[in-house]
C-alpha cells in the first residue's frame, strides 16, 4: 500500500472512530471533496457529494444532517467562508466532521527546498503551502458559528525509500503545488540536487529512508440548535471544587504566607 493510501485510510478511520462515538443515526449526509467517505458511508441513509468550486459549495441551506470532508478543506482559499457555507448547509443540530492537513505537515520538504534553493539561487520561492495549526482551526469553527466545537491533531510520519515515491504519493493525493506565487519555471537540476542533499542530511533515518511528517487535524462542530447543551451561568454551581478536591477553600484575596 502506498503512502497516499495509508494516509487516506488512516484519515477515514480517524473520522469513523469519532463518528462512532455519536449516538445518532443520520439521514442525509454531504460528502465534501474528491475523496469518498469510505467506511463512513453506513452512518447515513443517503449521501450527496459536492465540492467547493470557485470557493462556493453547491448545497442547499439546511438540507443535511451530517457533513464530512476528507482531506479537502486545507486546499480552500477561504477556510472561514467555507466553514460558514457548510454550517448553512446543515440542518439545526447537524454535525460537521472534517479532516485536513495542518500544523507541520511536510516540514521536511519545506526545509529541504528552502535550503537547497537558497544555496543555489540566493533566494527561495514558495513550494509548500502554509497550513493552519489546530488552535487556529478550532477558533475558525467558533467564528463560523458552530456550537460545541472540537479540534484535535494526530501526527503520522511516513518513511520513504526514495524521494520520487513521496512526490508520487503527493500527486496521487492531489497535493501538488497550487500556490499562486509559486515559480512558473521548471525546477533546475542543481536546485533539486541541493534539496535532496539537504533532505538526506537533515531528515533521513539511519537506513537512508526519508521522513515525511503529516499532521492531520480533525474538526467537529454542530449547527446551533436550542436543545443543545449550554454552559451554566457563572456562580450557578451547586457543588464546590474544594469539596471535590478535598482541600480547604481560601478567598482569592488571601495571600500565601512567606516561606
């Protein structure tokens, strides 16, 4: 199994585990992106597939109970806008589950090309797209109006026998360089040679295999509904934390005695 298949299967499994924890059977589900939901399919009675075309999601408002995106949202230019569109496509109390690349994904490749190009040309062009970290993506869920937002990240390190296999896997996943500011010239041989030398020097195992890091960020959020859990008002608690911890409660204004 190639690295692309491993990453896709791992992502689908991660989403399946998270959806299995939800005690609900969904009716209409929306699959977003080019990757199929795979093992997620049995969780909904019917599936509709759509993609963002020119930053627009083709989906009617409040039409779906569940929306799933498998390795697609990181390629959208306007992620906050995309999340808002997904929320609008969900019925009240509908669930979004998404997995996307973020964090330090392909940090080794980014470092190798930046160093190799700087050494040979005196500058560097963008070759690996910047990716959001898990905290930023969690904040975007809230900004888009999702209730009960959750964001977490899982890191996978794939080890390749040769650089060409990594490139092949990225192409199979549709993860080639799509940056508008990327260099339009063919990659020079001396730049590639310098990048490969850097990769092998800094990011190789003792047996020569090349490491490639993939941070997969998982997002979950619910379209708002009046029946959802809500935080209690400050001061409305009926039990004291000090009692639960078995300690003595001290007023906030008290100062600790000097030692």
